[in-house]
C-alpha cells in the first residue's frame, strides 16, 4: 500500500487545548515512497524536523508544532480517549512519561496520557495541596441614628454594609465596611484576599510535575525561557458565599451587594 493520510486530529475536545493542528500519516516503506501526503512542521525553514525521504517524520506535535516519527499508530490517551500526537519532549516538559512505542519498550505497563491530560492532572494535584477555602459574608449593620453616635432601640436605619471573610477554622481574615465595601466586585475581593493570604505570586508547571514561581524557574534554568512556555497553575483560592455557592472567577465582575445579604 502507498502512503495514506490516516488521521488529522480536529476534534472539538482536543483542538482548543493546543496551539497547532496535530497530524499523523501512516507511511509505507519502499523506494520513492513517503514523499507525498507527509506531515509538515508548523514552522517555516525548520532545520529540526525531517521531512524528506527515506525517513520522513510522520506526526506533527500539536504543542510545539514540530514533527517527529513513530513506527506504529498513535496510542490513545487513557483519560480523554484521544490519539496522542504530542512528542516526547513536550510530554516530559509537563512531568509526564512518554508512551510505549516511542520508547521502544523501555517503559512498560504504564498507561499512556496526552500532554493536555498530564497538565490537567498535575495542576489539579497542585490545587488540592494548596487550596485555601474562604467564605464570604455580606451583611447590613445598624448605623447610629444621632450625632452622638448612639443607636436608638426604637429607631435606626440599617444601611451600613459589611463584608467579612472567614477561613475554614472560622477565623475572620479580612473585612471591609461602608460604601466602598458595597461597591466592590467579587474580583476586587478576590485580589484583596490573595494579597492577605500571600497568594499573589503566580506559579507555573515545571517538568518535574510541580509548580514554581518565576524566580524559582530562573534560578533553576538560568533564564525565563522555560517560564514563558510553562502552563500556569490554577488559582488556589476558592471563595464560597454564605449560602454555600461557589463564587468562581467567571463571576468576578459581579458586585458583592448582589449576594444574599444577612
């Protein structure tokens, strides 16, 4: 049989995860073959990839855009059930292990995973180990009804607004009162909590499967080049409203005054 295009991964679930379109071609061996329908590197004038007979690469990595070669068909990821088109360096760059065919049997009995699923797993492990759960309470509080600052039992206007955040132990870790508090968005509260809890330094995933700050990346690699390519970690801060609802980052533009007020 001649060289035929076996598969080009363009599924909805996989494409948004990657920068480049993955490709795979099944090659037949023999003189003059392998010159047509070959995959091409996504980078122009690339000297790294082999695109000529007799040993052309037959897979394009969706992560780096370069091509590489496998003898057998791509393996299927044990997590997402998609073909694995990621090259070995890209898989290892996020703490993953290479799948069996590309290692010629050196790594056996290890389930194969694509780079995207490795990233999701490592980032979720990091988040679980560093999660900080905070409950956010919004309340109306009584304000003084006379100039002396006294609150009358018979007459007061409950127009004061207070925000208070508590950790899992029930300790108050942040509070804000007045009109400024009422006009705050959930994003502003999140930013304030990240500063109070020292969660402001961004961390990214390294090749050992752990997340580090930019200073730690530079100290280890000697430059910020690896930092620029590394996937960012998930935000460890989880905000919960007084009624138990998860206040995720998609709601950050929402005003806290729109929450259930005590």
